[in-house]
């Protein structure tokens, strides 16, 4: 009798919401929207960089700085487009991250976010790092390219052949490390799910 009292709508109206949380649906849709927002932000980054450079007065500088900036901006636009595609592609995959009735529905979603963030960040490091070092060195020379990077607040980016080699390597390692962490998190969730069975 006492249990039937607590089974009426007054005590159970939140059950559908709790079911959404338990199945992981509450996490997947908002994360899909987050991926869309981040994808669009990556498209807007080159426009922000262009605006900041104009505000900085880049087009009032010597011709070599203008040409260096234009080519570097083109590289930034390419990186923005690649990163947009990464997030846009992954937004559909996040809805399939966890299985039905999984005891750990949020873990695969966070794992997927870590993996996708690593892919995006690694792409930015590889593309922009290499492009900046390449065009900066061609137009400004190694020393001035490093000063130009400092003025644009680009940490760890300098001119020179060594940077051209290292930036793609750093980008690759960032992607691999993020993937490793994501797979480790998924493996732990999988082991925990299988252990309960």
C-alpha cells in the first residue's frame, strides 16, 4: 500500500527526464549542438583574424609584411575550413557514441569530445604552424618571422625550416595523443559495462 502511494504522478512526474539522463539522450543532443557551434566558430576565426589585423594596421606596413600576412591569412582560412569539416563530420557521430542501456552513457560522449578537440587542435597546429613558418620565412626571414609571430600572439611559432618540420609533427602527435586518451576512456567504460554483465 505504501509503495502505491509513491507511484502516483506527484512522485513520478520526473521519471521521463531521469530516463533521458540514464539513456544518455540528454548529453548527445546538446553536444551535437555544441559541435555545430564550434564548427561555425572555426569558420569565423579567419574573419576575426582579418578584422584584428586591419585594426592593428597591417595594411599600413611595408609590402613584405602585407604579403606575409595575406598568405598566412590564407593558411588560417584553410585551417578554419578543415576544422569546420572535422566538427561538422563528428556532430553526426556523437549521437552513436554509447549503446542502449549502457551504465556509462556520458563517458563515451566526453571521450568523443576529447578526440574531436584533439583532431581540431592538431590540424590547427600542423596547418597554421607550418604555413606561418613557411610564408613568414619566405617573406620576412627567420628572425623577423619570429618577431611577427610574437606580435600576432602566436606562441611556439617561429620562422625557419625546423619549425616547418616540427609543427606538422606536433599536430600529428596532438591528434594521436587525444585519440589515445579518448580510446582509453572508452575502453575503461567498455570494461566496466562488461564486468557488470
